[in-house]
């Protein structure tokens, strides 16, 4: 059975609801999660307001909120959990991602393991 694309903790769902309720923009449907290339490890999570479902986007409904997944991010996010943490130093969405092979020292970016190419070729 294929794992869920992404799940949310109760804290993440509560924060998404709060952000949508407090948004100055009308028509916010949920949050969009994507991946950008940046940081010393190569990839970084991007979270922004979603006003519509874009072409080829997946929509995950969990705990009463909608998360729109950019099509270019799907392969990096399968099986991930989105959490929200708040402490003295930060408040941020944090991802527990089984596809990550490592993170940079500051935690801003991550990388995935290259596909193993172990299939034997016919001679």
C-alpha cells in the first residue's frame, strides 16, 4: 500500500486554520507546499497561501484543512508529516520526511539520496 502523500499533526492543522482565518486575503483555500532549490544541501520547503488549485496539483485534506502539493514536490514529499513548532527561537512548519538523506547544519535545506542504479544490465 502506498503511503499517504503528506499528513499533518494536530499542531500543524491548528496553525493552518489560524493562518487562513487571519489572512488579509479573501479566498484562501489552504496552504501550498512546494520545494525550491536553495541552501547548501540543495532543496528547501516552501509554504504559501493557496487561492486556487493549480493544474496537476494534488490536494490533501487532513484534520479539516487543505494542503495543495505542487506537482514538482510530490516525489520529495511522499510519506512526510508536517508539524508546527514554536519555541523561544522560532515558530515554523517542520517536516518529518522519510525521503531526506540529510540536512545542512542550519536545517534550512535538505537533500535526497540519488536513485540507486543497481539493476543489472543484460550482456
